[in-house]
């Protein structure tokens, strides 16, 4: 996370979380960039930070079913 108090802007960049099998195989990752202002909030999010409808994918990978 980086915040520039002079401009009132900040960003978070990188791997936000990842899911691995017990054997260590990477099966799902959430990565990207979120840019925001300290006054107004979020103004840019890359697509892989919040991919649409990930619940069924993650639930299945964890051995369950989405509600």
C-alpha cells in the first residue's frame, strides 16, 4: 500500500490472496491494483481484483457448493 498525503491519493498493488491445494499447487489467485483518493474513495480497480462471480469457483475449489 502506498499513500501520498500531499496529493491525497493512494494505491494497493500486488497479490491480494491466493489459494493452493494441500500439495502446494496454485489454483486461484486474486491480483491487481486499487487506486483511491483519501477523500472520495476508490476510483480505479483492475479486473482481476474483483472478478465477477468467483463464489462458485472458490467454493468448488474448497470442496463445497455456492449457496
